[in-house]
C-alpha cells in the first residue's frame, strides 16, 4: 500500500473515531440516566473482549462466499436503535428481526428497553456466538441469535424487520427483499436504510435522517400491505378486460 493511501485510510479512521465519540457523548446526555443504556454497553464490552467486528469479518468473511460489498461493516448506534423502535411503536407483543445483525445492537435494545422478543439473523458465526453471549449476560431469554443467510428463505417470522442494506450488492438486495415479501405477515413493519422497500408490498410510513456508526443515513419506515399492490398497467388491463367481458355478456 502506498504512503498516500495509508495516510488517507488513517484520516478516514480518525474522522470516524471522532464521529462515534461525539455521538456517544450525545447519547450519554440523552440516556445517561437509563439503566438499559449502561447495561448494554457493559454487556458489549464483556462479550467482545479481545475481539472486534472487523476481526470477525477478516477471519470469516472469505469463507462465507459473500462479496466485499455485502461484508462492509457498520453498526446501528444504541440511541438510533432506540429511536427507530420507538418510532415503530414496538412493545412486548412484538418480535423484532434484524436481517444481518452484526453485533446485534438492535435486537438487544429491543429486548432491554422495549421488552420485545427479537432475533438477530447473521451469516458469520463470530457475531452469532458473541450476540448470544451478550443476551445471556443481560438475562434476555427472548432475544435469540441465529446463523443464516438472509438471501435464502424463509426468514424468521416477526412483526418488525430491520434491514441495514446500504452497501449490499444489487443481487443480494433483490434476494433479501423478495424473501422479506414472502415471509413478512400482513401489517408487519419494516425499516430499510438508504433505499425504500418495493412499494408493491410495502406502504411507506415516512423517512428520516439518522446517525449510524459510519455517519448519517436515510431511514425508510414501512408497513406490509395486506394485499400486494398490482402494477398500474396490470390494473388498467384488468379493468378493461372486465369492461369488455360485461359488454359481451
Ligand atoms: C452493515 S452490517 C449491519 C449490522 C446491524 N444490522 C446493525 O445495523 O448494527 C451488515 C451485517 O450483515 C451481515 N450480512 C451480510 N450479508 C448477509 C447475508 N446474506 N445473510 C446474513 N447476514 C449477512 C454482515 O456480516 C454484517 O454483519
């Protein structure tokens, strides 16, 4: 690697560290009196002692057969997970599924702060085993981590789905959104990052900018349509054919 590339990488690393530190300071002001926030931080430290998410990706990524794009690692910050789950009005009756959960911040916050059940689905074993360890430290019986590939269905059944698919390559995005449409029950809620889920199956509930470990990203909130919306051209053809059937009868 050339010296200029190394310097660029160092610059990006420092800028990112400054961003995460600033966001953690903001979270400390917001959640410093909330026990869930401290418990989560402590469980993460204990579960991840001597290991980093990038270390897991480096060690297991190549053998997973996934592309570099699919393995780009970034994380939902605890305060952002809290705000997202609150916006979706998650409660103890919900089952939250994080598709590609990494360290599992969102499922752990769902269990800790919202008393919801949750599943983190993840293709790399290092995340699954440490996620389970964190849930055990926290005594969260309703939060589970499962090893699996979200491109291959069926997905765990839930009432709320989260897909942090910002960097996914187009074929993986297509496969997981198809699977999601097949698995999610009517009226389920879903969150996607950077692009909206297909409007044929998902009704838009709004969008907002939120903070993640790598910077700001657009978050799309959705609700599963009870019945898939047909494309306008198909609907028009249907109306026309009904009209002509009526006339010929
Ligand atoms: C950008 S990270 C997001 C982690 C987590 N959802 C969060 O927001 O904190 C994406 C995660 O998806 C995992 N992943 C990528 N492709 C996957 C696949 N096909 N099936 C399951 N997990 C996958 C990666 O290993 C990585 O941990």
